[in-house]
């Protein structure tokens, strides 16, 4: 009887995975066995959301140097990515017309992207216009481009593969934005607004202008009837009568720290207002505009488009934010998607992976199929997520500005906030242990919160620290915390034997820049952005003693200790370090993980892939690492006993060793072997 098997061989520290048929004496079914390649999510670059347009069920988002992202917004509360085109320069503006999106690529000019299939957008052509391009508007045979130093450039786009500039209306200044309406072009040029007449689509002649007399920066405008509504940066929101281009005059205005973009719908102006988020203004009387509401969108709001009951906001590193504006006086955030997410940490439980996207909140991914991580939902905290831990159906999340969020993730497609604790201040990290959350804060230092009932967290105790508290972990009767000493980190020790009265014991005088801490068996492992991995002996818990150091070629991010192996994100790799001898740390292997900031290795289950949070690249799933672990898949029959066996000598039929026998509830079945430090190992899987 022939059993399908796989074996692996190490050659010059490179993992080689092959398929083979190995003769054996066993009978029964032989499930196909395959090695598992690395996989990633979302599979394309991410960048800061700069501009957005909605067309049908899709949102087209300019994401700066990462290009163009396409999201499905058929369910406005749950947008999700379906495609991307990174080859369009530094995307700052866009215009959809027909089956094409025209992208303003800053210094890289105009790009034309075919979106007839939104799931597979592709660049058809483009042209460099010789300046910095911020905005574009397509109309029939032509595209109009706002180019700093040139003004408005008219481009013939009848041949999409070879767009050709035909005329230029030279205007000095920063051409941020423009709108074509009623045979005229209204151009925002920083210190002024210019009005041009358009003749036969390509001939532009000057009609009039308006110069700002107060400090500001005209960044965007919208024209409706006889009025121009202007987002004027620091000059705020302004309304002008432009019926007579030779006699443009101001009407009403509102102060803003930075008005970035404005859109008009009926008698309302929707203003993307930088740090002020989305502001809704009543402009029924243009001479007396007044604010009726505003809502925080988490980051700098660059652009907004309103379709039906929803406002879609391009919010820099928070990505696309969706706000229900059916009641303009009470806007409500209903969803969003972090096209611009920057992944700094990751946790996993079962088939659920939770990705910490910092300002973008949390992303929930299903990894039932390790080769195709699938996005299922997200949770937005309103600020920057500093840390997250999973326990049962709950995610315990700390936001730098809004404190502890306890979120029910039993249905990750619809996470529900069940409780929040926020006494104020800035938060640095959390550690969950035995129904208590240990929170690090700014100079108020440290708090212990009981979460035995997740719906009613309550403070047990706390104490001040001599500097802002950041990453932390508990070991026995003590909590160890990274103290931010402005230009370096130190290690603080807190006695928590009396949780109602925790006591700061001392700062240890350990200069470094600590990004993560974990304590295991009287050893403290610290990821140091300057020195790599540092290990300290905690035999005397108030006086940690330095043991070994491993320099991973540069700065380090997160770490996780599994047994005596340390997995650490550093220098674009996931390093695996043997800490059996704490004084002599030894590199076992590494796996490339560009942008690696955090790492998580599940401690339970038969399959144990490594999950890496890789900054702008998102999630990387690493099933196998040379000399560390090897993961394979078997297409087994569900609910039937399955046996995994291995040998180092296929010629000896008695050498096969059973590694696992189980009833697999679902297929495919994944298995990870962590006993592969050297030599050749063969595998076979069978079901009776």
C-alpha cells in the first residue's frame, strides 16, 4: 500500500519541502499532504487616505505612495478591500469617469486606471506633467489637472494608453484643487481663487480672482449656483459670491484650525477639517453659515464625499471612515476600513487573528485557511491602539487616549463594546492575567483593573511612577514596566502583593529603548530597539540581573517566548533565538518579514503558524521556519480518526513514530512539527 508523504531537508539553512510517495505497511485512506506557503493580508501596500470617490457599490481611495485602493461599500457599515493598483505614483486626488479612474500622482503626473473590473484595477497609461499634481477632473475626451507651478493643464485622454497634454493655463502658486461648473474653472491657489472661462473644452482664459487678505491657504472649493464654498486651511470655511467673476466678494465664514475639503449637498456643507474631523455646516443663508455638528474621524481628515445617508471620509492613517449623516445634527460613525493601517501587533485565538493597526484600530481576520487570511470585521477605538489581548470571547484593548475598551468578539464581523474604563491620561500598554488588567499610563503611572465581570470593570488600586509607563508584564508578585525617560527607557519594578495598594519599588537604571517585555520562569525578556534582545534574571525580583544579549541587526519590536525559544520582530525579520542558556543566546533561524513590528505564536492546537504584524504590509502568516517548525496540510475526512507519523529513515518500516492521533472536526487539517532542528524528516498521514 502506498501512502502519500512529505519530507523536509535542510541544506545551507534553507528549508526544502518536497512531495514523495513512501511505501508503508499501513492500510486505509491516505489524505493528500501538501506543504503550506507563506500568505499575507491584505496582499497589497497600504498608505494614508488622501482622497475618496464613491461610484455605485465601490469606494476608490487615493492612498498616497501606496497608490489606489478599491473597497466594496455595498454594506456601508462594513467596507472591505477588493482591489488595488499601486503603480500610480503618490496618489493625492482622483476622478472616476466611465470605466476609468484618473489619478493625480503628485510628482509622477497623471495616471489612468481601468476599473471595469473593480477587483482587478490596472494602470492603462499616464503622462508626467512636469510639476506637482494635486487634483484631477475628467470630462469627456479631456482630463483637467491642477499642477503646481503650471496651473490647469488640459490632457487629451481619448487614447487612454497615451494621454497627451494639449493646453496649459499658466498660474503661479500652489494649485491645490479646482472645480469645473457652468463653463468655468474655479481654481484654489493657496492665497487666492482664480476663475477661468473654458471655450471648446481646451481654451482657458482668465475672468477674475479673489485674494485672501487674512493668513490662510485655499485648499479646496465647491461651486453651487452663484456661490463658491472654500476650505481655506487656517483661514477656515468661507463662502463667496462668484456670479460676477470681475466682482467676487466674501459673504459668510467660520473659523477652523484647518479646513481641508468641502462638499455641498442641498443646504449643507460637509467640511473635512483636519484634526477637527468632519464638520457639518448649515449654509441656507450663505452670509450666516453656522455649524450644526462635528464628529471625530480619528486622524487628519483630508477629503469627504456624501452619498445618500453616508459621508465617506479619507482620514489619513485611519483610512476610510463611514459616517451616517441621515440626521445631520447627530452624525454617527458606523464603520470604516484602514486602507492606511500600520500593523504594530498581533494576537490569535483559534481561527481568529486580531491585527493591531494603531490609528486604524483593530482588524479581525479568519485564518481557517492559512493560505488565504480573510478579513471579517474591524473595531475603531477613535485613537491609537497601544495594545490588545484576547481572553475567551473578549478582546481587551488599550487606546492611548481613550483607555481600556472591552470588546465582545464572539462574532468578529460585528464586535460589540461591552465596557470602557477611561479616567483620563495617556496609556502605554496592558497586561491581562487572572481576571485583572494591569494598565500603564503617563505620570499617573499604573493601575490594576478587575475584569472578572467584563461588563463592569472596576479599579482595584494604582500608584504613580517617576516617568510615563509604557510596555509592561507581570511576574509573580511584581510588575515590570518600561519607563519613558524622554530620550531613553528604564525598567521600573512595582510590588503588587497588595493589589489595592501597589507600590513602586525602584527604577533599575537600565538604559535602552524598550518596546516589549515578557517574563517566563524567573527570566525577563526585553525587546530593546537599540540593543536587540536582552535577558535578565529575576531570582531577586526587585533587582534584575543582566544575563545575555542578542543583537538582531538593528531595532526590535515585539517578542514572544515559547518554551526556551524567543520569537522577535526586528530588522524586517522574525528571529528565533535559543534561550536555553540565558547567558549565551543563540540564533536558531530567521524568516524574512518586511516591516515586522510584532509577532505572535499560538501556544495551543496542533498547527502553530507564526503571525507577524508587518507595518504597512499588514499580516504575514509564516507556517514554516528553517530549524524551528514545519507546517503541512492534509485534506482529511472530517470527524474521522487521523494519525500523523514521522520518521528519519523511510527504509526502516518500524521507525515510524506517531506524532498525533485525533478526530479532525473540519478540513483541511493543519499540523505543525516543532522537532526539526536538524537532519531529514519524513511524514505520512492516514485515516482508517
